[in-house]
């Protein structure tokens, strides 16, 4: 609860400062919504679930309305400046010393260096860890993963005969193994299908890790894995369809194939959303069921499971962006240059 309150308060304060220095009304709405999410965290920490639910719904309706009317709001504000001038009203920042006010302003413009901190302490180490596995081709990786998955299924079958202390450590062990698979999928630069399949293996590792917890219902795996496996299969068919018609596709550059294959791009985007747990497949409900079986003392299991799902989503959207977005690699038609 203390962590939720602190993280929620910091999120609300920092997002509020950032929203006040945005030059675009849509980005201001986005950061204001983040500030409200920080307050929702605090409400959940204090056990006010009903208020948090009302807050979530109200915030969603309000931000949707603001986004819809944002162009009109800008035009009205410009007219007000021209015909109905109002002097600037003093606010909270004016009560602070000028040096502190300028410091907060510059930090808010730079978004408190959160992007650079994330790259330095999270994404760059993740890429370095995954980059050290370049010597392992798909065959070796498949052998290792197949062995670990088989081991997990065997241990599940004989779970009643395993020592209780060892059994308590198995969920954490397989969640770390799934996290390493997600890192490899995120850092893969060569084979698209390898990265796509590794994301599926990560979901399977998460399912095995949670299965060792007591009172787990196997129908929850059906909810969780049905959308994942379906999205993986349809997405793999789309990748094979593209590979038969193109010379080479990798993750080293942007190909922009949505220009030639718009229907395939839309289908693959839906598969990516289903793969990442968006509310278009039963996986969206299955992920909630998975986390409901993590006990309060299993901090490591919750941490690595959450990180795996986050990296899975990033790796999935990265695959879509590299294949279908960006400037088209073929030059038989006009292409807008970046300088234009």
C-alpha cells in the first residue's frame, strides 16, 4: 500500500507539472489523464475500489470528450485572445521562488528526463542481455525452450511428490525463464518469425509458472492461452504470406509494407493487439485471472511476470512497426522524404 501511495502521488505530481507546459492540447490531455491515474492508484491503496471505478469511468468519458472538442477549443481560445483579453491570473508556481519555478519548468519541458532514465537503466541493459545470445540460432533456442517446457510439465504432473520448499520456488524460476525469453524476443534483430514465436513461448512459461500455485483452475489457462495461441497462429500465417512475396524481411530496418499489403497490415495489427492482451480476445480476461493467483508474498513472481508482459507488448508492436510502418523500401512510386 505504501508503494502504491508513493508511486501514485509522484505520478500525479510529475504528470501535472508536465501537462502544464505542453504546447499541444492533446498532449496536455494525455498527461492530465496520467495524473488522474496516479490519484486512482492512491484510492486503490486506501481500499476505495468503488470510488476508483467511478473515477476511471469518469476520467475515460471526460478525456474522450476533451479529445473530440480539442480543435474547437483551440479556435475559441484564439478568438478570446483577440477580442476578449484577460490579464494573466496568478497560480501556484508564482508563489515559489523564481529559481525553483524555472527549475520545475525546465524539468517539466524535459519530462523530468524519464525517457533517458528508462533507456539507461532498463531498455539498454535489456538489449545488452538479449544481444549476448546472438550466437544461439533458433534451433538451439528451440531445444532449450522445449526442454524447459517439458521439465515444467513433468514437474507439474509430479507436483504432489515435490518437496514443499522446492515447489514454492518453482513459480519464480519459470517466471525468470519466461522473462529471459521475452528479452530475447525484444532484442532479436534477424528473424521475424523467431521473435514472434519467442513471444508465444514466454506466455507458455508464464502459464507454467502460475500453475504451481495452489488452487489454480485449468480453465483459467484456457482463457489466457486461447487468445494468445490464436493470435500467434494467424500472425504467423500473415508473416508466411508476406515472406512468399518478398525477398527478405528482418527486424533491422523499417520496410513500410502497409503500402502494398494494407489488408495484411490490418490483420497483423489485430493479431499484435490480441498477442499483447488487448480486450479483443479472452487473453485480456486471462491475464487478470493469472495475476489473481499470485500471492501477496510472491513479489518476484509478480515482478517478472509483469515485466515479461510489458516487454512482450513492446516486442509485438516493434515487429509490426518494422514490417509495415516507415518509408516503403521499394521506390517504384513517390516517397515523401524526411526533409519535406
